[in-house]
C-alpha cells in the first residue's frame, strides 16, 4: 500500500498563500516516490489578499485559505479540522508567505506569533506518534513555535540571520543550509530545506525539496 504524505497548504500564491513552485515540486516528488499526497488546509479567511502582479494588497478583497489551496490540489483537499494523525504516514509543509500569515502570524508578530489551533494540533500529534515531519522555506518557523519549547528541533530557513535568530528564540536550533541541501534532525524525525528563502531559480528550489521529500519518506517506519 502506498505511503500517505500529509501536505498542509496555506492558500495559493507566494505572497499570501502557499508558494506554488514549492508545492508542485513537493507533490511531484511525493508521486515519483510512489507515495500519495493527502492535501489539507484550514477553512479560514486569509490574513489579506495580495495582487501578485502589483505586489500590493488588494484592498477590500477576501479569500478563503481552503478554497484557494484547492486550486493547487485540483480540488482534492480536506479541511484540516477533519484530519487526524491516523490519516497519513508523514507530514510536510511547503513554504510561501501563507505559512507565516495564514497558518500562523509569524510574518506580523515574529517569535511572539500564534499558530492556527488545528495546525498546531496536527504537528503535535505527528511528533507524539513519532511520524516524520518536514518543512520548506519559511514553514520551519511554524515548527519552531509549536515544537521548540519541548522538542528543540534542529531546523533551517537557509542563512537569513534575523529569521534564524527568531527560530532560536522560539526554542529551535537553527543550522545554516545551502539551497540544494536539507537539514535532517534524526532525533525528532524532522527535515527542512531553504527553497525560495535562498533559491534563485526553480531548479535550485527543486533540488533541496526533492531531497527533503526523499529523506521524509525514508524515515517512515
């Protein structure tokens, strides 16, 4: 039976949702490994909507995180409130500002951020069940906030000093990492990679993401 990999999405688009390149590369890597992606997202409004052509907020516009995430998942997606750790063998979070705006408010409040309750629940359930977990780009900030105080996970967001210091403040242990590599915390069964925190091209992002997915799946017992 194919392994099931939970994928938490945060909308559709780098500036206010899931980074589309990172998400598609993740889904492709999961499929190529012979595993099955189980996409999910919170059924909540986005923090705001960004006009991706202008790079500015679209005043007065509202979008739903689950509905927008369904665009990337081709409609095959679950409300994260209905998902439990029994529904997957491993869990991964692609990046994009939605991870730091919709799944939590790290983009606004930094280390003092709060995390969506269902996202936090599922991360904790995953660790408690000793199932592998992965985060890409800025998404390790979520893991640092939820897991840092107890698990002290080893994570990377690349080399950005300010963001690295924020992760350390939340209880994680940040490690610098090149864009085409991944950091593996074997004790906590967590993998992370910088992707577009460092990537200058889609191929650079893909190299690290593919390694992340490979490491994640290899950890499944």
